[in-house]
């Protein structure tokens, strides 16, 4: 018998038979084996619930961090696309502005074909918020001459009153020493700087004919009279009419077309017939 127990094949067959018997017995609902197994599982039930709960929570935490990582990646991609779109929008707006300026400059050249247009950047100005008197980086070497009209693509700025080889000084139409012959509804008036209006950057319109039916919103342009400014340069618009003791004493307030707080560059108009001596061509 002892020899049989030492035989491996015998032991394997015996274990197989015992397992089959155990399975057959435990398959019955009233089996003692099931009763013992159920009794042993009762104390472990709470631990199993805790373990299951922790497993769910830990798994949820890992899923949360994975989702956060994915959301951050998507957010970074969207932010990069948004930055690129904003850059493209800025570039497009810049190109549109440059195109607008170029078109308006060409219109100026077409409008004032008898004049050479010389560009100038403002490099200095007198103390104050307004560009009453300022200096540009264009001078006699560029063809600039005294009394040359100075404009922007918006309208009339003023005229050159002092020149040097590389720079010139401009007196603007809002300066109290400036006066321009202007045209409103085919009537000639005078538009000038006024000491009481200069701090607002506004102009005064005088010598208004009695027969002129002046209204707020009327456009004011240069008349071409006086030999300095060519006809048709926009000066501004009427924003207020102030009555005097008589019709002859009434005057109007004009808002310039040019923003005299934000000037950066201007154009100087030089008569081609007066520019032949310098030998400068059109800029």
C-alpha cells in the first residue's frame, strides 16, 4: 500500500477522484460544503465591499486625470489656433488700412495733378495737446517750399512757413495766426484759428454772407482764392452757428476733417511750375 502512495500516477488519479466527489457534493443546495463556505464568506463581506468601493474610486481618479490631460491638450490646440487667427486678423486689418491709405493717396494725386506730393513724418511739435505748429522731416532738398499746402488723406492741415535743407515747419489751420479762404455752398467765407476754440481743436468761420443759408453739417472746402491752397481741399464741417447782434456778426464753429491730436505723417503739395528749379521729381 505504501508503494502505491509513492506512485505519482496513483496520487494524481486519487486527487482527481476526490475533486469530482467534492464538486458533486457541493452542487447540492443543502450540502455541508456550501454551508461552511457561506459561513466563511460572511466576515469578509464588508472588506469586499470596501475593496470594491476603493477600486471604483481609484479607477475613477485615473479616468479623471486622463480626461484632464486630454482636455488640456485640446485646449492648447484651440488656443494656438485662436492666436493664429488673431494674428491673421491683425495682418488683414493692417493690409486693409495700408490699401486704404494708398488709394486715398492716389486719389489726392489725381485730384491735384498740378502738384507734386511729398510725404513727411512729424518729428517734433510745439508744447501742447494739439499740433498747432510742428516740424516734418522733409525740406528744400525734397522740393518743399514756403507756403506749400500741407494735407493728409482726410483734408487740409496747414501750410509750410519755414524751411531747411532736411526739415520744415508747418503752421496748422487751428493756429490763431492761420486764416484760409473757404467755400460753403458756393459762397466764400474765412476759416481761421480762434483763441477761444483752439483748446478744443476747432475753427471759427467768419464773414458769412447774409444770403448764405448756412446749416449745421455743411461741408467746408478751400476756395482756391489767395494763391496758397488749391480749390477743393476738405477743411471740415459746420457743427454750430452762433448768432450775433446782426446777421453780419454771426459766425460758425467748424470741426476740422483732420484729427490734430493724432497726426503722424502728412503730404506737402508743391506746385510743379515752382518746383522746376529744384530738379526734384514727383515722390
